[in-house]
């Protein structure tokens, strides 16, 4: 409690509603046991009424939970969920860095690794290839789920709910070759699941293709996807077998770094 109080003093009084709420969340997350309303209010030199209003809002969004028997407060499950999501995201990118460099050197193509962040498919890291072509993609770029090789990998290996969410609204036609029929897309995803890799020639950008494979964590769940990206001149609509092997082997090694083991 003394350390938390000292931290509150260092941060200043902070009249902002958001500032106070964030400080309360951080304070509770650092405690080893639930606290009473009076203890929390004392730590922040604030009235119990003020702190209570923040706690009610935080509790409504699962950032804080209140024990029904003792009425004490502690950090909520939402923090665990967010922390796990962030940890997995950075763990994938960190584990993949050396492997991405090797894949770029062996194929000469740009290499990307993606993760799912708040239901959005996001580029976590990108290494440009040896060609002069750039595709306008940067870390943090959100990708189409139904029209990219990365997205197809996620649709194939993530929970079925992702496919339902993706096809709940009409699918956008980025190019004439984008698959916008849910039935056709499901057939494509079944193929991806069976073969273990995906491609999407001309589906997001004309004359551009990508070849992607899934990365799994220690629980055997998809944690990311790795791909080479280039013009259809270098990554054909029917990819070269050597390119497929390189991408899949890279994804395999990254998965092993995350604790995944292939079932015998």
C-alpha cells in the first residue's frame, strides 16, 4: 500500500476522469489481495464517492471485479485477456524476426507476419524484399481477411466464428478476382486447411500475390501467419514448390519457438 500511495503522489493529483481510472486499474493490478473502497480512496487521497464512480465504470467493462461476499475490489479478467493478447502478439513478432530475415534472403521477396488484434488482421512486422516493388504495407496495417493469403490462413485455422463474422456482411470486391461468394470462399478455406498454406493472386491488388502459412502456439492454436509477398511475376498463381516449402518450414520453426510441437 505504501508503494502505491507513493506512486500516486509522483503522478500528481490528476483531475482527469480517464487519468484517475487508469491509475486505479494500475494500482489494483499491482496488489496481491483485494482492497476495500476506503483503502483505494486513501491511496489516491480522493473521496470514496469519486473512487466508487470510477470503480463502477471499470467493473462494468470487466477491468475491475468486486467480491460479492467481502465487497472488496481487485483487478478484473479483462486485464488478463488484454495482457495475454499483447504478450502473444509481441511474442510472435519477436520469435519470428530472425526467421523472417532468413526467409527474405532465401526467396528474395518481401516477408510479413500478421496477428489478430481485436478482431482485425494486422501486420506485425514487415521486411522488404530485394525487388524495387513496394506495396504500401507497414506494421500496423489492417489487411482484408477474405482477400489475402494471411486472411485465408486465419479463416482456415482459427475458430469457425471468424468465418461467420467475416461473411456476415457482403464481401468487398477489391479486384475482379476477389472471392465474394461465401460458398466459394468456404471451399477455398477448406483447401487451405487441407494443404496447410494459402495464396491470393490478384485478389487484393492486381499483379500482386502472397503465399502464407500458419504459426501455432504451445496450445496448438493459431498465433500468427507468415507470408512472402511479391508480384505475380515472382510468386505465380500456382506457386513454385520450393517457395511453398520455404514458407511452411519457416512457419514451422517459428511455431516451435512458441512451444508448439507437431503431433506424432
